[in-house]
C-alpha cells in the first residue's frame, strides 16, 4: 500500500504518518517526488491492517492506494514520473539521456583497459564496464584480476571522464569494491542471491541488477525489492537475454521486457545486447532495437583484440564497430524523444 500525501503536506504531517506506520509494525519508505511525497508501506503484519486503513483520515493524507503487485517499492505507482538518479559527476540515468556503459568483459591488463576506456569515451560512453571478479561457467576459466583489476579500471575511467561499473559476486567483496566503483553490478547468476541483495540494500551505491537466465520479470522486480527494502532505491534493471530453446544466439534478448518493465516499475532499465545475443554481428541491431523500445541505457562489451580476449571475445565489438553503433543509436534516440551523448571530441566540434 502507498500513502499519497497532498503536495502541501507539512513535515509534521509526513512524520506523523511515518510514525503511525511503524507503530502498526510496518516499514515506511519515504519517496520524495518533484510534486509530492509518497510513503511506501511494506511488511507482512496483518494484525494492524485496519489501523493502517484509518490513516486515510490523517491530516495531509490525500489517499491510500493498494499495490496489487508483489513488488511494492519498485512499483510504478510509488513514483509515477519514473526514477532519475545520479551516478556521479553529472551522469544521470532514467532521464532523457540514454546512458551507455562499454568496456571489456573482464579487465585483463593496464594497456587493455586504458586503450578501451579511451576509445569508448571518445565514442560517447559515460561508463566503463569491466569485470574484476568474474562468474565463469567453468572453474578453470579466467576468474578476473580482483582488486588489481579494479584499480586499473578506476585509473583508466578517471583519465577519460568515465564512471565505473563492475560486478560484485559476493557480499564479502562489497567493501573492497566501494572505493573503486560507481555502480555495483549484480550478475545474472546472482539475481536471486538474496543475501547479496540485502547487503547491497545497506549501501548507497547504485546497483545494476541483471535479469537471471530464467527469471520472470516479476522475479526481477522482487529482487530489486530486496535491495530497495533495505533503503537503497538506486536500482537499475538490466535485460541481458534469457535462456530459450533457440541456439543461434547465446541468449534471447527479450526486448518486450523493456516496455513491460517501464509500465510496471519506475526503475530505469537498460539492455545488454552483448550477452543478449552472444554474437558480435548481432549486437548493433539489438542495441538499436533496445533504444527504439525505450531503454534508459545500454551496456556493451568492447575489446581491441577480441580474438585474444580472456572472456566473451565472440560477442565483443571492435572499438570502431562500437563507434558506428553509437552513431546509429544516436540517430534513433530522437525518434523516441531521447538523446545519446557525443564523445568529447565531437562535443568540442572537432
Ligand atoms: C558480464 O557482464 O560480463 C556478465 C557476466 O554478465 P551476465 O551476468 O549477464 O552473464
Ligand atoms: Mn561478459
């Protein structure tokens, strides 16, 4: 259930409603919109439900609205205008701009990450992606460079004005990662690692939550709810393809998930056509489709020498292909009332 406060409700009136919700044994989440404050009520106490209903009569309350979905704080009705939040240094997601993250699947060396950072920044990316802790299907595959990889990534990103997004595989890695990253990525294989999700709810870093390999959208939103119910509302959802019977592509990128999630939730949603197709020559087409479908961002794997990449070379774009893809999505964005940044050289008119 949510409480819509009148736009002129006072702080005292809001505090009073919050206190009453807590007295009834529920959690109260304050969601301050541009026009008004909404208070999300979550919890599983049925005992005091009638008392909650009586809040309709409290001063400053316009209406109580039941949320029929099992996810509550992630529900669109909590923030009908959509969530827009800051990733630091002027980069925001959920607004008019479609934000692009790009980089290698895994950080492999200083040379590799710095050359990729430079080329993706030049093409208009705002975030540098790259795994330092890698969830590999085989225990014998490259597992990532760990903290050393994070340091290299931070340095390469800072040099090129980029933000950093990297995957956290376990709650024990959060503290190690916090000094280096701007967005913590939860991989598809960990979407239902509820211990990790709860731990991320206690941080205040934005979280990029990838859809599980066989997760429904309701399950994805419930995983977001785990993070949000801990007080961290900065969750970015990611459609990265699901397992189907199709074998020509690595996964099936569910483009329809984008408008469906947009209707169900206020959270931003981005698309990952790299993992979504698993094939370099299909990535640009699906990136174009995702932007046309209303994605708030893209995450793309790029490698200067994919043949020698330690992971996911087959789906990684060459830097020039990435730049070309960016030109294409930049041309599509205005058709759906969005925009995609140009790189610093183009912005400076060079
Ligand atoms: C990745 O982003 O490199 C990755 C491992 O993604 P996913 O969790 O979607 O497989
Ligand atoms: Mn990868």
